[in-house]
């Protein structure tokens, strides 16, 4: 591991934690209160701590994605009608504000970039093999609807 860390810190100036910065790993919804829940920054913070220790920067990935939303059912509650579109948008705004704010305050100047929306645009020549539904090249996901 020490050899890898040396190579990484010598050859790279930025890391992208990928899955550990996604909603399913940062937030657990409250099953009784749609739009509410608990944030979990411990694992993501370890990446930030590593970057800070080695003078690196972090690119946050991804605040909004059509997949890996959560492990406990916020998405299902939305589709079952327990959260209105307005409530879902309010939750999304709250979520983004909390996540970006956490890293801004926890390690100022370390998380310097964000993939805000990931894979919203469909490229038919590429995505056709996956039967991706789209309207005018916009992926028909929760965020689009």
C-alpha cells in the first residue's frame, strides 16, 4: 500500500472517490418521514483527509444521478406517491446543499469540483444497447419527470 500511495501522490494531483460520494452512501432516508434522514460522511471524509494530507484535491462524484439513489427506498416512496414532485425537488435541494456544505466546511479548498448531474443526456448510438428511454436526448429518469 505504501508504494501505491507514493505513486499516486507523485503522479496525481486530484482524486475522485466515485461511489463513496454518491447519494446511496451519503444518505439514509427516514422510513417514516419522506424527504428526511441521516447523512453519513465518515467514509467520504477519509478520502478527503487523504487528499488533504498529501496536498491533493478532490472531485466530488456525483450529486445527482439516475442510479444508486439510496438503499432504503426514498425512490420507491416517491413513485408510490408519498412524496410529491415539489417535495422531491425540495429534498434534492436540501441534499445538495448539505453535501456541498459539509465538504466546504470540513475541508475548505479540498473538494474543488463536482459532477453535479451525471449521465442525464442519452447518446442513442451508445445507449441503444441498454434500451434507455429518452425524450429529446434527455434520459427519462426521476430527475427528468
